[in-house]
């Protein structure tokens, strides 16, 4: 599966101390298409692994930002449950070094919109860098 990522979409400064970072990603696999289990062994499906590896490559340039507030907006073809879909993104942010651990994200804002022509996930956070 080939994944096409948009790099840094929007970066603007305010208060001369903080920068808002916005990155657009293709939609991650749903929670049911992320993990599987065989007996007592839990594994990540190839589609989810590929998505995560590509996300890590994109996110590495933001290493050390350590945001405490993240906004995730899903633009979906149709309405679906997105409750667990941001977990793969937060794990990618951790592995890329953007955050030390996703437990340090204090505020998570999830938004859902319908956009049949351009489904995607937009992730925003504020950085002091």
C-alpha cells in the first residue's frame, strides 16, 4: 500500500514564543484494522505498520516539540467511529521523538467532518520552538 503524506501544511507564529504546527495525513486504519491476535500473540497488521512507519518519517523533523495539547480533525468519506484512531498517531509521535510519551498529552481535541472528495486526518499542536 502506498501512502502519500502532505508535509508541513501550515506553520505560523504568534506571541513570538509559540509556533502552531499542522500536518495532514491520510486517514489511519481503523482500530479493527490495526491490531490482530493469534492465540495469545497480539500483532499489528501490515497496513497499520506501513502507515505508522511513514508517519514516523514525517514527524521526525518535529522531534522534541513535546506538545501538551493536540487537536485531531478527521475528514471522512462517511460517518464512523474515530475514538481509537488517534492512538496510532500518538504512538507514531512517541516513536518519532515528538513527545516523550503520549501520557504527557493533557488535552486532546477530536473533530469529525464529512469530506467525500478528500478524506484525511489533520493534526495540530503548539510548539515553543
